[in-house]
C-alpha cells in the first residue's frame, strides 16, 4: 500500500512497523518537499510522547524523531534508555554532536559500529566530531583510512572539504571537493551550504542564493543556510521570504538570538515601502543646496561678509541663523533682506537646517599612532569576522580596512540598506575587542 505524501510522516512515526534509515529518509524527504510536514512531525512526536509504557523500540523511534525536531537534549535522554541498537547509538552520537559534547559523541559512534551500524558511515561521523573538537588532523587520518566506493560519496567529499579548510589548506582544493560533492548528490545539505558560503564570500550573490535555496529544501537544514539566505532575501527586499527563513530557525531553536533579532528586522521591513517621489524630492533639494552663493547677484558687502564667514553654498546658509549673520561685521538689515530674498527664490529659509550642524569628531591621526596601531588600522575588515549582513554593508560603503571603518560614525553605517542596530552593535563589539571604536562613540 502506498502512503500519501500528506500522511507519510504521521504514519511512519506512529506506526508499529520497522523503523530505520529508509524510514528516516522518507520523513526528511517529505519535510524537504513541503515544510508543512514539519508541523506534522512535531504533532506526531507529541502524540508518541504521550503514549504510556513505550517499548525500547518505540523509544528509539521517538529519540530519532526528537533529534530531527532539533530537541537534542530530549533526544539524548530518550535514546539513552532505548533499545541499545545500532540506530539508537548512531543518533545518540549525532545528538551529542549537536550539543557540542564531542567525546560522548565519539563514544556513541563507537557503540553504533559495534552494534552493526555501517562502518563507513560511522567513520564519516567520527571525522566530523573530531573536526568540531578542534582535531582536524585526526579527522583527516580517519578519512584517509577509508577506501572504495565511499570516497566518491557526497558525504565523504564534503567532510574532506571541511577538514581541508579546518587545516588551513588550499581554498581551491576545498572548493573543488565541494563541487564534486554537489555533483555526486545535488541534495547534500552540507555540501550545498559549504559551496554557497564560498560563493557568498566572493560576492557571487546570484549563484550563492541558488545554492542556499537548494540547501534550504533539505531537512534537517543548516541554521547557517537559513540565516545567510534570509540576509540575501533582505538585500533583494523580499522581506517575507527572509522572515520565513528566520521563522524556520526559531521553530527548532526558539532561543536563537540572531534569528530572533533578524526576524524582528524582516518583520518590520515588510511594512515599509520605498517612496520614489520622496527620494526624487530629496535629490532635487540636495542639488539646490549645493548651488554656490556666487551664482547670485549680491552686493559687494553681502558677498564679502559671506566669504569671511566661510558660507559658500545655499546649504551653508540654511545651516546659518539670522543672528549669526547679523553678528558679522558690516552685515546689516539690508544685507539680511537681500539674503532672505535670494533663498526664498529657491524655496529655502535662513537657518532651516541649523539643527543639522554638528561638530566634526576627531579621527585617528596616523602621525600620533605607534607602528602597531597603524598596522592594526591597515588590517582588512575581514579580520573582524563580521556576519554576512554587516560584511555586505562594508562592501556597499566601499570600506576595506579597519582604519576606513573607524572613520565612520554609527549613523553613517545605519544609512546603509539592511544595516540595523543589531549589525551596528556587532561592529562596535568587534572593534571594542581590538581596542577601537567608531568615530563619535
């Protein structure tokens, strides 16, 4: 009997029939095809949890499903008291890994292999755990001991690419391995994410987005995939799609701080609109404010007074009050009327933008810095390890070094599209670690 897509998750989770890798693949494929099936999994697991007197086999099924839901601590507790089979030990290891308990993950994988789980699959899982445990050379040793068909699988190629990167190897080699992994299995979430990240870092936004979107249709989905895809959607002003990405993270990790903040930003941005007419009016105003006062027929007295005060454009006059003009020597009521009439002809007023005048903050003077301090400011912004969102703002503003960054104010950065208070705080924190701060802070 064939099982319909709409009910496949519920039937597999609640069925008393066999449960193994094939059934897990069916569940993940169903959720990949329609994320609505995630809610079905969650409901089915809730029903299974309420069943009294669960058998060890049912506990194993429940534990694996808890892992798929991202409830890793619950998965550990359940799988630790299940049937003790190979599948239970393997997913116990994956749950420990998700909780950053690497030694326990390795022990669980060893038990899985002893209980009959695939030797090659266990070896790949061990390599991943060793790499996350800052033991990339040990991970590479494990991979080097594998041979045969497994070396052509997407999982092997992905783990090798990640290990090469962790060892600081040739980036081109890592990218080539990721490309081979995607070619071997176009649905491998890890390989798709890794290749997308490399293209994202090099500004290949279109290809990166395509890879992220493909990775997002897989389940379980990398949190990094959903975060970075959400940021790319925001760049395209597709705020609803961005919000959905962040919501998917919060479905499994409700306390994920970055996802929560990004979700709020995207949710607020959905209600904003771009006023093209307002932008055109602002552009015209900027052009008018830039007109030199010398373009107008002024008396010699008025012209000389303005020159002495450093008033060069109509914009300068809109930031200057009548009182400031009258305080200038030889500038009287007659000159004041003349200036007023000139501004009125362009729809402007004396002092209308006086509140925008602010004292220029001092910047870092290279002559006053030590050699080490100058070297710090000459370092690339990439050394700050900023998030994708913050990094893209740096690119838009044309900033490449830390020194160029610290010459900007917080307000300067906030004017960049999709750069909010969250990203600004991130930049400030990274600079503080280096003993630096933005201009004006």
